């Protein structure tokens, strides 16, 4: 899905193995039973993720480029197609939870078979196109790594027993987040979109100019403590704070707090990948819809940044030390408090950050031809852009120009809030 | 749920083991993955059936009657409660497919634990009440044995790969069904309901008199061949043949044939517990809603029998040789053609038979007090009575007075048609 | 829809005019705006009732029997068809509220045109078939007279201004209902269904024998006061009192009292055809679903009567003075307290009485051929029988054998409760 | 909702009367019955529009500014509130079709009463704030003028008789549209948003700079003929042409053509305000969703313009003769073919033009304080911007910076397509 082919290093296969193994590692502690859960149509079973990411390499790389490739089961081409209409029909997303066959064991064999064939292919094929598609497949797989985490978290939450994805080990409570500081940016024409070498998705292109008014952006994410103040101030009961669609959603769904929060006699708890824990006040607030992020910002007398403001701010911090980056590899699977300092923090990792930008094409955007085109461009409607990655995002997957997107009512992703406001610091 | 306590033989434990083992046997060929499938809210995962039937003994027998009983996991009391409101809340039926924990292995341990405790209890406890509840639990488990078959069949049908529950072995095609004959019964007062010793559910009681007009009932079930004629004659496109609710259902669901039928270039096929097979013309038609059964009967110039007509006919054949009884133990899990003879056949087994009787209380019906009362009586509305058992019904579970019931649109059970008409043979 | 043609007197036309004028009278106080309201798909606009009852005479009588009949607008044959599938398609019920054209004035012209043609037809046509169809049409129109009242009541309730159908005159509070007495009936074979001369609908036929156990039935309807005790005792919050479907309905709809009741600082009020009034304790409770009637009966340690018990009781009172019959002609449009006496009262009028009988065919039932057959028989599924008529039922329309039916969740009809119990008086 | 108060001329009252009379004129040919229709929740009855626009002046102007103002009915403040949450609850939009009371006559009295009071107020009150609110009310009423047309058109379409809003007079077929020409614009920073004196809504502000790449925009709207080619080429059956949400909508709704089109033996027809007419090939295609506009553009090898590209193009034509402007005052209520010339045409009127821009706040946007703020800003999510007005838009209501917005599946507005593409003319 990138239009500027990236130069792949000699060690393509090494990276391939690394990413593929990471996926297996995420599933390793889950029983075959766990890997069948589909707790809502938006989520998929773990084993489906294992199979679908494999299907991607089979469909985009092996079938067209490995002479004499023989699929382990020709029916998987249909079964594990997620969306691509040009390949013909595909199963309805809502029934993935019924795919007991192939069993998990068979899916692991499927992975091995495809991995072996990729190994063979790379032994004698180094065309740019193949390397490009391989890189695309690895980035695709990394997206599903994040979904493995968020989907099993939701699945376990649905089970009244509330199992833990990870052992419920003692967490070291980190020093609290400091006061929020504002970083100011001047009016002017900025460049947005992917500009450097390396991989990028098509929706980050082409790089283009945007005209921004002066703005300020917050040094860190909004905390649980700050969000509790919003709740205590009637945040979920005051329609004037909400977009019309957001208020309808609140009324219909009975939302009174972010997803995974529960009020108990001992105060608020949150369900995490390590089970149910007391709510930690200094951690970034997480698992909220765009509607809630937007309402909170309005209540706070601020607003969400546009995706371009976010990107300009992120670019400005490009060379700073990202000391607190909390991404997939930290194996926390949970956001962490900011440090007590005023520099721009938490740009990458911890939580995705809702922006005020609807997801739309960049000027001159052109989706790739053929199958690859049935991807980012198909969803440029009714979704909002999120930036910065989360604690479930692989570190080699995120960058300043990366655009994630979800419908505004989405809550099961690790999504949080960074505030902004117009003009100069107040 | 019976009000006349049945006398249990000394070999209560023997029967207990037999029924419990039968359940395990039905699940034995299924992978842990398979046992997680919940393909619609009406169906439940196999492993849930394994656990819930165990929960029944724990809740109704062990907790009240085994001193010092210690549950293997106290949370299962909530988790595997299907419906009983007096026990407090219970999980929504629709989320059973997310119960990956306890894993299948843990559920099997749960079964063993409860079985051991029942063993212990029966060593020194032989009160009528305990034996009665034990028998109730075994009949309850037998109902779930049938559901294990019907639910996994639906689950496998939902998977586009269409796996088989049983190996797709060659079936011996049996000699075709003979012509349908009519058996006549005189006007008069008959007794209906359970009358003899042995177990019965509360809804079969009390025995009572019913006044019947003269009627005739068919010697055998309607066949696939006969039903195809109905389809070919526009059966699914002619509103005058249908009840109003039935026609709405046809239009809304797009029904054009019974569940599991598919039209291919080579003719109709049906999905079975042995995979997809060509439609066999002489087999009883199966997997149809009450609406379809009713429309077929109207088209055929006949009607469905009332449940009392059915019972009178069944009673009349009580001492005949049930040569063709095809019940769970035959391990066909599929209905079989009638024999080429005119006697009353297929009364038990093969398919449940829709009657024209709405499911209602018998005169003087009184549900048991307490927990047990939250069962048959709760559903006496919006359901139709089926009689006779199916190829998935255990043979010790069915009898002339047995009343099954489902909403009229239900199709995933092994449900078929026996015709009747008014007056004397035409 | 009767199979035994009734002998019509010479004064057919007189009766025709009487019934047709009664309909106009019911609509006379309503503005054209009012007559457009369709507040839910189950209800129809007043003007639609005016047109559809006219359509019935046009379709069933004039078109087939008046030579050279010319419709005022040939499109009305489609537009005002309610259901009859043999006539081809018909508009969806839910869009009747968009039929602004023909305007009310045009519909009144349509009525006059058809009335004139019926007048002409009766001048020279007295075939039994025509007189029979005419009588059918008049009974059909009387059914819609009741619906005019119940539908506009619901429509006005939906409007936040809560307009009155009738001027809000002072009502004379009548002497309170006396204590409830029980009337006992012996076990035995009884006859049920229509037996005498005069009109009957097909679903009241054929008369047939039923075997009843001994039972008792209440002397009067349950009162508002009695129902308030049920509410105060947690009636709407205790699942053990409800059928399973009923409890689901309560939870889904948030029911806490009968339809049209509201709790205010000054106590309960009820919305009536004369506006919002304080709840009168001795009036029969009204506007309740079968589920609520059934739950109340269970709470009261009683049950609802079957439709046959009801009919036997009503037949026993056939020659008594019906002093308190409160039917359409009383122009109350609201139920009235019983008298302080112990005889069987309120058999006819006041409120329809839910029975425990699902609506099903009588033995030997045979719907009429052709168009007429698309009526009562089409709905013999998922409905419960009500007996006795209400304060909105024309007096010449009700009789002991009359069977009304509605789905069990229906509340907008004038539907109430008469209790029964097994055996001899306690 | 403007932040730059406009200077109103002495003749405020004159303009007030003109706008108010225009509304009455649009309703004048409709019967009371017609004015009750609500054919879907998105549409409102004509009489509701008459009342709600009046309520606006009462609530925003008379109540706060006319001393001693006495409402004609204090309950209207609740009844005719459309949305404003700060005023407390408001009726659900879906029940407006039940507001038979007040009757149409009473609503006309309500209008007169409020008009008289405005007259009185303007006799001695000329504060800028009042004049500003008056102008806001008139612009609000003009929006509802357009809705009166589009809502009654939909209502009449729902009635199977398909009545006409206007007499079905012969239309002079105008000379056909010429070939489509492209107008090119250079890369650079442009100003967008309202800049001049006069009224504007808050969402057109503040004026701000946008950076545009070079683009071309079409000289005229897409025609019915061109859209038929899309259909004939399988446009509605090829998922690759559609956004993902759009394709889901097509499948769910069964769309095969724009709203109001029907295929007959004599070719396509379209339902218009003058009844059903043959489809005229040179007229602009109309009544389509954003999804259809977007799919057509993709099929045509082009795209929709952004709202800023549209505005830049419209500004460039500001001083040209708008010879073919077909707005409300032409009383066509239907789009008209373009002239056979290559200049920019149909910028205003004929059909609203879907842009590719999601509806979002301009940089520095600030909704007004208080009640006024509950308007444009509340809907900045899940909607797409349309530009240019339609044949139902009053001419004094439209301008280059005007932003209309609807959810992307909306079809009942007069909405059409103008194409654009990147770069220089091809």
C-alpha cells in the first residue's frame, strides 16, 4: 500500500521471521478454547488472526510469485479472506467465531507451510515487487498483532470470570504524571505526510502542504484522575458537552465511564490484560470513543488537535529522547503514567490519540491498482483519525505520519486523549 | 419436574454413569475448538452443555444434600446457570460462546468432581427426594444430549468448510417408503397425559380427559420426495398456503426449502452429521419450522394432528413392534425411510413431529415449588408442541406422553411432519 | 366467515345504515388532522378505517354482485386492502399514516358512493349470498368501530399535549365494586362454539364438545385497586411471577404499570378518552397484556380461565339481567365498576378478558373458500383468545361464543382480567 | 449563529413578512391531511415546519425581548422544540406525525400571533442583538422552506397513489446540456469561509487559509444520461467502485438507481413534485447519496471536489451572469438542464453538490454561547458537506461560503454530482 517502494535490507528474511514469531508469541499463552472467542463482530478470534495474516502472504506473495506453489488447503483462500472483494465472496465477519476447523493445530501447520515457502522464495527471488509485498505483509501482520491484544482483552472481559491475558503480577507504581504543559506552534504552511525512506501505507501519501493557524498542544495524555473529575462533574449527563451523535450514543448505550471501568464499593476498577485492578490515577485514560474524548475536551475548555497539528508536534520532537515509549515490546499491554516533566511526552505508545480530523484522502491520493487498493482507501468515510500508536503497537510499526482510523464510537482499542487549543499559550 | 415420584431401582448409580458417559461419548470426537462454537443465540457450545448438565447435579443435588460439599470453583454456580432466576442473575445466553475459561480440560475435571461426589452421596443417601432429583437431572442431561447434536450440526453448517460431525461413511440406502396409509380413530373421550409409573416431566401431568372428534392419522412421516413436490408446486411462493406469521417469516428470511437443503447443478443436497449428501427421496423431510409443516399440510389437503390425536394414536400402537425406531443409540443422527408397510410407523425417533397444538398447561397443572418450578411452565406461550422424539433423542427419554415445544419458526431441531385429517378415511 | 348462513330480516338496509352511521358518528368529533394519526404500526388512522370498511363492501359485494358497478377510484382497491393476498399486493400496514390522499372529504364521498350503490343493489337483489356478505361486512365494520376508539386513544396518548377524544366532563363516581365471589362449575362434557341462529364468525365454528374439570370463575373483573396491590408487592420486579417471554418483555419495555397509567405526585393517573384522570380504585383494571394478566393471576394464587370455561360461565348467565353491560352505545369508552353483588357480572362489555387459551382452530374448523378465507384462520398462531367485548364493542356484535385474539404483548385494547381456579370454591 | 453581526436595513419587517409569507405559500396547496404526513423519522410534517419556525421566533426573540409577551399556548414551547437540550426535554423526532393537535388552523393562528408580536417588537426595538436574532430566525425558516418541499415530496412518494405537489403541467423541454468542460485552478494558498458583510452561519467562520494543489472542476453537473451509463455498466453491482460503507448500504437497501427512479416497460421514470415523469436525459442527476456520487466519480475516472475547491471555483465565477440559476423562486422544484456552453454553470441551485469533505469545524471555530450554540456545531461528525443550494433553496439564502451537511446515505434532498480531478486539464 505504499507508493514509494522502500528499500529492503538484505535481512528481509530475518525481519520476516522476527515479525512472524512475535505473532506466535502473543498467542502462546492462550488455550485453543481462548483462540476461538469472538465477543463482538468487530473483534476476531486469535486463531483467525494467525490464519488471516498467513493468508495474506499466500495470496499476495506465494500464489503470484512462487512457481508451483501448492496451498496446504485450497479452501483457505476463501475462508481467511477478510474483505477483498476482487477475490470473490468472503465469509461474513460475524461468523469467524464458528471456524473451529481448521483447528488451531492445523492453523499452526498452515503458518509453517507458508513460512517455509517464503523461505524458499527468498532464496532465489529478490525482485523489488516481492520485497515490497513482503514488507506490506509484515506491516499488515503487525496491525493484527495489536488486534490480537485488543480482541482477546475484550473477549476475556465478556466472560463473567474475567480471565487474565497475562499473569496478574505486581506492577511497580511509577511516579505520578506532572502538571500538563502546553507547547505552542506558529501559523504557517507545514508539510504533512510521509516523506522519508522506508515503508509507509498509501494513506500517508502524498506528502503535501497544509496551512495551520497558531495552536498549542498538551505535553502529555489526559490521566484517569482528570477524567474522573469530568465524570464527577456530570460529564456523562450533560448533553451540551456532546456532539449530537455522541449524546445519542451515550443515551442508547448507557455509558457512564470508559470501557472496562467499573465502580465498586472500593472505588473505580479497570479491567486490564492482567485482570481487574484498581484504577491508577496517573495513568493515561484509555478505551474511550471519539465522542468521549471530544466531550472531555469541550468540558476542559480545550479541543482535540487536528491530525496535522499532531503530526507537526510529533515532527518537532523527532530528535528528542523517547524515554517513555511504552509499545508492544515492553509487554505491559497497558498505558503508563507520564514522567514529571514538561517536554512533549507519550507521542508514541501508551494510547492512540483521537484527533478531530475525519479520515479522508490526502490531496492527490491514489490507491494502488488491483487487490492492494482494497484497503485504506475503502474506509475513508465515517471514521476519525487516531495518531501515535499504543502500548499494543509494535515499535517498528509506528511513525509520525502514521494514520490509524476507527468509527467514532469505537472503544475497544487503547485510545486516549491529548488536548489542544487555538492560538498562543494562555 | 414430575409430581408423581418415580421409584428408582437400586441401580441408580449405574444409570447415572450410563447417561453421563453417553454425553461424553457424544463430545468425544470434537476438538476443543469445536466445542466453543455458538453459531446462534439459540444454540450453545458443546462444552457449555457438558458444564451445565453438571451444574444441574451440583445445584439441585450436591449443594442441598451432600454435607460438606465443596465446589471445584464457586463461580461456576453463576457461570453455568442457564435460566433459573431464583438463583439470582445468570449470564446472557448469547455470550456462552465466549466462555473459553474454564477450558475444556477444566470442564472435564468439573464433571469428574461432581460424578465422584454423586457416587459418595449415593453411598449413604437413598431418600426418595434425592433419587427423584437425580432422575430429573438425568432426564435434563438427556435433553442436552440431543442439543449437543443439533447445535454442533448447526455450528458446522455455519463454517463454510462444512465439517462433518461423523466420518462421511457410505450409507446403505434402505428400501423406499411405501404409500402413505391412514389410521382412523373414533369420536369420544380419551385420556391424555402421563399415567404409568416411571419418570415424567411436570408438563405431562395431570392425566386428564379430552373429547376428540373422529380423525385419521398418517401411517408414516412425510418424505423428502413429497416435500419436493410441494416446492415444485410453488409452495414457498403462495401466501394462501401459509399462516400470516408464517408468510411474514418466509418473506423476511427468504426461505425456499428446509434448513440444510441446497440446490446444486446436480439437484438438491442436504447437510447432515456426515457432511453434505444428495437428498434421499424416501427419507422423512426434516429441519422445518412449524410454519412450513402447517403450510405443507394445507397444500396436501390435510392438517397437522393435535397433540392429543397424536398421543391417542401412539397409545394405540403401544404394544406393536417398534421395528424402525431410529433414536440416538443407532448413532445415525439422521432420519431413516419408513418401511414399505401400512402400520403406524416412526412414532418414536427419526423426527420430532409438529402438532397443531400450542403449548399450554394441562387442566390442573401445577408446577413444582421452588427452583424446579422454573422450567416447563415458564414457556407455556408462543410455542408449539412436538411429539415423538427424533434420531437424536435417547431411547430411555421418550414416551407417548412426552411433550417437546419450540417457537413455530424453529428449524434447527430434527423436526418433521405427520399428517392428519378430520373424520373417517377418505 | 360464518358457515351457517344467517337469515337476514327485510330490514337489512336499515341495519346497514345504522352500522354505517355509527362509524361516522365515532369520527365526527375528529379533525382531518386527527384522522391522519398512526401512532404505531398496529394502529391505523381513523380515515383509513372509514375507507377500509367501505372497501370491504365494494370488494366483496358490489364488484361481484352489482352489474355495471363503477368504482369512484379504481386505485382504492389496492390502497385500502388491508391484507387479502389473493387480491394481489397490498400496501405495508406501517405506511397508512401517509395516505393523505384521498383526503378525508374524498373518503366521505367514497362512503356515500358505496352506500348509494348498496342501496341500489338491495332494491333488486336479495340472494342469501349477498345478504350473508352484507352481514359479514357489517360485523367487519363493527370490529373497526372498536379499533377507531382504541387507535385514536393511543394516538392522542402519543401527542405530548394529550388531547381528549370526548369532552372532559365530570364523571359520576359509581358505587364501589363489592368483594369478589367465586362461581363453581362441575366436571363434564360441555358444548362450545356457536350454536344458534344469527351471525357468527367462522372461528366460532363448529360447535363441539369439550371435557372440563371442575373449576371456579370470579364474579367480576379485577379492579385497579387490586392491581395496585400487585404493583406495590413488587409484581413488576419478580421474575418468578412471569412467563419467560413475559419477563423478557417487561425488561425490554420497562413496563411498571398498565398502559396509560402514570405515577404523579398526587398518585396514579390514567389516560382515558376523556383525558388524564385520577385512577379510580373500583374500576376494572384495563389496557394490559396477556403477560401482565397471567402474572397477576399467578401472584393472586389463581389463574386465568380457559376460553371454554369462560364460555360455559357466560352461557350459564345467558338469561340473567345484564344490568351493567357497558358497551359502545353507552358512549363511556371506559370500563365501569362492578355492582356490589355476587352474581356473575361484566361478562359483556367493560374490558375484554384474557383467557389462558392460545388461539387455535376448533375441531373440524374449515375456513371459507376464496377471499373470505383469508381472515380469522390466518392468525391461528402466537395469539391468545380474549372474550366478552369491551366498552368499545357494539352491543349487537358480541355474544357468548365470540372469540377475539391478540398477540400476548398487546396492550392498547381495552383488555382486563377475570380470575379462575381449579376445583371447588375454596 | 453568525459571529459577525450583520447590519440589517430599515426594512427588517418587510423582509420578515416576505420570508414568512413564502413559507405559507409553499403550504398553501396542501390539505390538512397532507400536512400531517411524516413518511420517515428524518422528515417532518408540513404543519410541524410551520409551527417550529414560529416557535423559533417566540423562543429566541419574543420571550427574551418583548416585555409582557404572552404565548398563545405555553405548551408549544415544549411541543415544537426540535432539538435544543438546554430548554429541557423535547419530543422524539419520530412522533411529530402524531401532532394532530394543535390542528392546522390553530397553527396558522399561532403564526399570526407571533407575527403580530414581532411587528409590535420592531415598532420600538431596534437593538443589534434583536435584529441579528431576527435574521437568524429568517435564515432558519428558509432552511425549513427547503425541507417542506423535500419532505412532502418523500411523503407523496410513499403514498401508492403518488399525488403531485404541483399540477402536472406540460414542461417545456429545454435544449440539452453540452459536453462537460474542465476549469483549472492553480496550486496555492486560498481563503475559505465567509468574508463579507451580511448574514452567515457560524460554521462558515472564521475565514481562513487553505493550501490547495492544482485541480480541475467540471463546468456543469452530471446528467441523468451520464448516470444511466454508470448503471448500464454495472455501477450498482461492482464493489470495487464503492467505499466499504457505501457498498454495505447498497447491499442492505437494494439500491439499483437514485431515489425516485423506477424502471418501467417504457424506460426509466422519476417521481417529481409534478408527479411521475419520464426521465429526462439532460437534467442533472438528483436524489443520490454521497456513496453513489462517490462511486460514480470513481467509475468516471474522476473524484468529487473538496468543499474548498468548490468554494474557490464558485468565488472565481462570482461576477459572471448566473443565467441558469434555478432556485426556489423559479417554482420548478426540479433541476433543469445546463446550457450548451463551457463556462462554470449551475453553481447555485438545481442540485446540492456532494463534496469529498467531511463536515468539520474551521480552524478557530467557536460556536455561539447559549442556546444558539446548539446548532451547526453539534453535527460535526459523520456528515459530508454539500455546496451550492438546490432548486428548493431560496435565492437569498445561498452563497459561496454556505455549508450544508447530511449523513452520507441521505437521498431525499435534491443532491447531485459535480466532478473534479487532480492537476491540470487532461
